[in-house]
């Protein structure tokens, strides 16, 4: 890890937990993630990238991410400072639905992952940063 970076791990999605919008992500929904690259954004804003997602993987709990926040931009410095202080620990993800079933809750069974974001209020309350380094 180079100077000016902060690394974190967490869950951008937690399986089988209904989110604030009435959706539930099912295991396997993200499909093949090996080699997939998505940006790390600040509050889902495509004009505010704050780093890079190093690792994306589904495990028994959900979509686990390991990412680096670059402090070369104002948004990156803000995100890193808030993570270090414990003032922000929410994670979220942007996606396109490929396959969904039912209503309330709507089961998301196949998704196209577009981005991962550090957020103040995650749609899924359990989607959180679990470790910070740097």
C-alpha cells in the first residue's frame, strides 16, 4: 500500500437480508466475479471516485470487498478521514437487475455489479466496513 492510501474490508451486500427498498439479494446473484473491476465511489457519485476495489468475492455472508481509498482527491481525503474516525462505515453497490423474482420482498437472483460505494446510509443496514488499515 502506498502513502496516501487507506485500505478497508467489508460487505457491500449481505445475503437474505431485506433492504430498505424491499429487495433481498440471494447468494450467487453476482455471478462470476473473478477479474471483474468496478470503481469505488463516494456516495454513488460517478464524478467522485475515491479509490479502487481490489477484491470482490461472494462468501457465506454476502459480497465481500477489499478496497483502497486514495487520498489524492478531496473526496478521497474526506472518505479516508471519516473511515479512520469511525464516522462512516456504510457500504453499498450499484447494479443492474438481470433476474428478479416476486414482490415485497423482491428476490434479486442475478445482478450486473456496476460499482461499490462508501455511503453514509446504506440501503442494506448490515452492509458495512468491518476493518480499516492505514
